[in-house]
C-alpha cells in the first residue's frame, strides 16, 4: 500500500556497473589497458571485483564511482521537499512545471506528520487546501496564466521529477539527508532512493549512511546523540 | 522609490577585476610569467587591457572570465522566482530559511502583474494572503514547528538571499533569463543584477544580453519575433 | 587494423536510454507522474519518443539529456592529449598513474603526423624516445621513485583512462573538439567517442558536431572557412 | 631568495570578504534582509563576525564560504604538478599553452629532490634536459609546429597559470594536497597558496589543514602515522 510519502522508482542504471567501476579502479594502477582489464578474467568474478572496489572506496577515493550514474522517477513529494533536493548541484533534474502544467481540480498536497497527528488542525489543513484550490481555479478561469496563478499554491503542493546523480553524489546526499537534522520528508525520500538501489546493488549498503556513521562523530551544532560530538 | 520587484545590491566583487582577467588571458599565450604580466605596463592601462579582453571573450573563450566572481544581496523576490534561480548549478546561494525563520505577522509576498492589473482579483489576492497568514500563525501557536507550518505558505511569499556567480555563469544566466520566454519576475531580477554590475564595469554591457543577441537567431520553439528563428 | 590513434570502446551506457530521456521531457509538461509516463504506451514506441526528444533538444533544452551518462575505455592517447581532455570539468576520469605504474621497458608513445611525414625527423624522434626510456630506467634502477623518474617522460608518452560524461557534456565536447582549431589527436579521439555512441544511438548524429554546425557561424578568431564568420 | 619550487602570488580577492560571508550566514537564519544585515552594526565589528563565521564553518556548513573566490598567479611548477592541479574540477584555470607559446632556448624545468640529492644523477638530468631542448629546437627549426614539437618536452618542464577557487574548494584542496600522501611539489604549491591567503586572513588557518586534522583520523590505505588510522 502506498503511504503519503515519496514514491520512488529506480528507472535507469548502467549496464555493467561493477565491471565499469572495477575497470576504472584498476586502470589507475595497472600497466594494462582499460579494454584488456574490462575483458580480463577478474572482471567476470563479482567477488574479486567487490573486494577491490571496497578497498578503494573505503579509502575515500570516490572519483572511481563517479562513472556510475542512476536515475529515479520521483512523485508525491512536496514543493518544500523538492526545493531542498534541487539545491544539490551535482544532480540533474527534470521537474513538473507549475508554469506549463495547469491544475484542473484539487491539487495534490502533502500533510506534515505534526499536523496529521492533530485531528482538529488536520481538518482545518484540508479545508484550507480546498480553499486554495478554489481560488487557484478562480484565477485561471479569469484568464490569469498558470505561471501567475501558481502564486497561491502552497509549499505543501505535490510535485514530481526525474532525478539523476552519480554514486559519489548519492553517498554525499545520503551523508547529509539521512542525518536526523534533515527534515523528515526528504529523509524518507533519500532513504527510498538508497533502498531502491541497494535492493539491486547490496554492496552499496555500507556507504549510503548518515555522515556521522562515515566519520565516527557528529559535527552538527545540535546533535541527536547517536554519535559522540566532535571535539568532546 | 522602491517598486514591488527584486531589490538587488552588488555587495562584493574582486579587487583588480580587469587586471586579473587580463593576466589570465595573456598567461595562455605568453612566455612571461603571470606575476610579471600582472605588474607590467600594459596591466596599468585600462584601454589596452579591455581591447585584449574583448577579443578573447568575443571568440567565446569564456574560461578567462571565470576568475571573476561577484556577489549580490537580493531581497523581495517570490519563492517561485528563487526556485527558478537556484536551478543554476554554477551559482552559490545562502537563502533565508523557512525552517529556521518563523513568520511573526503578515508575511511579505509578491503580486504578479496580471493580478495587479485586475482590481477585483487583486483585492481577493490580498485577502487570501491575510487568511494564509492567520492560518500559519494558528499552526505555530498550536505548537506546529515552523518547518511544518510553512506547508501553507504560498509561492508568492517573499524570500531573500546572497547569490554569487562568476562572469561566465552571469553571461549564461543573462542569455537564458533575459529572454522574453523567461518569467517576468526573474527577467527583472537578472536585469537588475546585470545593471548593478554594468554600472561599475560598463565593458560588460555587450555580453549581458539574451541568447538571441549572442547567437543572431532564436532557437526557442515559440519565438517572440525579435530575432529570426533558427533554420528559417 | 589498429592505427596509431586513440583506441576507444563504449563500455557502459544506461539501460533504457530513450525511455529515460522521454520520461524526463514529458515530466516537465505533464500532469501525469513520471512512473506512469515511464510505463505508458508511448514509452514503448521509439519513433514517438524520438520525435519529442528531437523537438526538446533542438530547442536547446539540454537538461533533459543530462540523465544519460556514458563511459568510454580509452587507450593509446598521448599525455598531451589527456591534459587537454581532463580540462573538461563536467567529465569523470580514472587515468593510469605515472606515480604508481612504473615503466619496465620502452614506454609507448605517439608520433605526431607532421613528424611521421618526415622520415629523417621520424628516425631521430624514435631514437630520442629510446634514449628517454634508457634514462628513465637508469633513474628507477638507482632508486629514484617512479613519481620522480617520470619527470623525464615526454608529452608524447601514451596514457589510458576510463572517461564518463553525460550527453549534454558530450555535445559540448563535440562542439569544441571537432572544430578544426582543436589539435588533430583530440579531434580524432572525440570523433571516435561520438562514433562509438552513434553506432548504437544513431539519433544523436545531428548533435555531435562542431560548434559552427550548431550555430550556423564560426566565432573563432581564425576561421577554417567552413562556415561564415560571425558578424561578417 | 627564490627557491626552486612554485612561485605563488595572491592577485585577487573580494573586497569585504568577512562582511560578505557574515551576511550570507545571517541571511539563512534572519528575518532581516541581506542588505540590512550587510549594513548593520555587527557587520562593522570583525570580532563578532568571526565568531559567527567560525561557528557555521566548524559545523561543516561550507556553502556560506563559496561566496568568496580568490585568484593566484602561479609559476615555476612542473607540468606533472599542473596535471594534478587541474584535476580539481571546481577550480578555474588559465594555463600557459605549449601549443601557442614556442620555446626559444633552454626551457625551464624542475628537478625533483630525490634527483637533486644525487650529484651524479643530477648532472645527467641537466644534460638530458639540454639534449631535449636541442631536439625541440631542431624540430621547430625544421617546420614542425610548436603543438607537435612539444611531444618531446618532459613532465619536468615548467608551466605557469592563473588559478581561482572559492574558499570551500580551497579547504578541500588543502585537505587532500597537504596530506603527506600527496607528491611533494603539489604539497608545497598548495601550502604556499594557503599561506598567501592566511597572511591576509589569519582566521582561515584552522581550516587549511590536511584531512586527518579535520577528521581526527587517517582514512588512507597507507598512513604516515600522524593520526590514528580509521577503524583501528
């Protein structure tokens, strides 16, 4: 069953993910050509490839995993959440446009948990959203173009996008956005992006973690207490 | 007098802008060291420097102007506009946070021209914004944190930011966002950024133009007619 | 038969290239979710997808093709050529290291055509390279580490790498490096990268061209005459 | 007295460095506009500004220091060293071209310390360099263009450049290249870039350090022993 949070589907990843990373790692340190490395016996043996890749990535040499880019179809996130996501400048985005896509009826929106938990506020929230929708429709029916009528649409309004990023940026994204200091909605979104990939590439599990697990300490001003604070 | 659109102030630019670009241009083609070039006679002569710089930039060799980065203080733009601006991934942004800054009374907002032009809709728009503000305050007074209460804030709500970019990216930004296909609010914002810089560095005037002026044709699907359409 | 220039093999590209771009293009303009678009009937029909993609890309909206990244195994290029290639900062590289890979005998090298064409100079060039090799080996045999011994290796020395880039950057690379102003070796390298991809994705043919074909004019200071010079 | 290593001069930095960062930091968390923050009393008080900036940067929120870009004139580095430096893709470079600048006599070059320390090898190294120079001149005198004659020039040959980067990237560069695993020449170059800036902006001293000082551990496969190895 679909819950209220982000729907995420991994729609594209490279053929030969491991072989490509393995070839990249070995090219740096080998007298052999990348073509030969790509076709050698070791490059047919997942276990051997994973052993080398783990060693390289654990040493922080992330450039070798930039060769792998993955794409996600994302829907059911709020514009508040997408505004946070698009600040990651190493990612590529194609987002549903509020300029070019006119809402025809009640727009979709996401209710934050703190409001969901309060039935009275939740009822007012839903009523508010239907009032917004009515005013939006009144504006467009009076000739206001969608790009201007959207002025009244709230941060809660849903959006959807195709988002792509390489594995180095995905690790960075996980490091920042799986931290409990990140807002809940984007934390769930990024968790689902990671899980979708981990289910096909389980070896990535150790790297797609909050930054405190990577560093062994927390460097945030206010810590959640999961890891010791830096300098203490 | 301040109008309703973006307030823009150029708050930082490098010392020695022309000398730095001039030194960069000549370093590529000279047997001399950049330190000597920087201190040579020509680097004291604005006219000579500008002549060389114009020749290099007109040939599309923009890497030499990446050495110059400028910073703008921007306020009075809508969140709709900032969402467009932050998609420029070569820029650096520090934006007012709706998670950490709680609105205390009526939030500021920007009314689109098409609504401003219709007194009846305009009155409804203002009334709507005051209703949104009331509901936002009700939410925060009932213990909903700002990061969740902002769900109800509209795209029209104002934001402010410090934004920095190098001259190559500024030319790109101008090429795209001074085009009549861009939305009016961002067109005005980018125009003001360009004007603020041109008033101190007039030689940049020829480069901070819509892309059709740079290319001599329009490549948009729907053209405004200012320039011939590509392929016609 | 292998000639003296770059060996290039396309070793990785995404599954579902067209479907991913198509989904990205339509997501911007559609009320439908990217998941539904991805699974809809049109996304099974190459011809329909290509028609939309061509329209979007021809309008210069290149962000939709950033979702596709491809990887090449490259060998048999000179360090002079790789020094030019790695200046493309949107690409990802894993290059054979001269610090960590010690040459054991005569290193491979690339002879420029202008020298190849002159038998007397060519003989001297080969003799020179064998002298360099001898001195390199003398240095390493006397305990000089590879990272210092490589000081004597020439720009002609061969290197190899895995290089990845998205389609937007590949178009940019082609625009610049297929220009006759680019040096012959990198022109051939980039041509082979483009051809390797075009043989699997023929629709890209129209975009992987020198910049003069894209713009309809030449903006270089010295033009080869193939296209009219800008402003003339 | 000039030693054999990199000559570095800081040729450009923004006016108002501290005020710009301070304004950026406070804009994120303040109801006030960046223009007012920029002109407020605190923004005239270096000590207050530094206190806030230190808190923000120590928490790893580096985006606020991207607003500051600095430019260096660099000469007297080997092409081996520049090849390493240009791999930093967030930097901007204008490098002396071996295609367009023809050597007229003995080219400058850098002798590695391990060779300098061995008088016999050092003598052979110098003799080798003069042979290379002779052959280069023979090639160019026989009509071989500079872009092809440079094939024989070694990694030791000197180059010069103008290089620019923002403070976030400078911290990253220091983290990687001040590590003892980096090659000596680039370690000295980056140290001199940092020192040139620290002499004008002493507050940056704590951040321009090798990564082990930032993280409190070493994540390299082979550690120099200065800090405990991660996981041990």
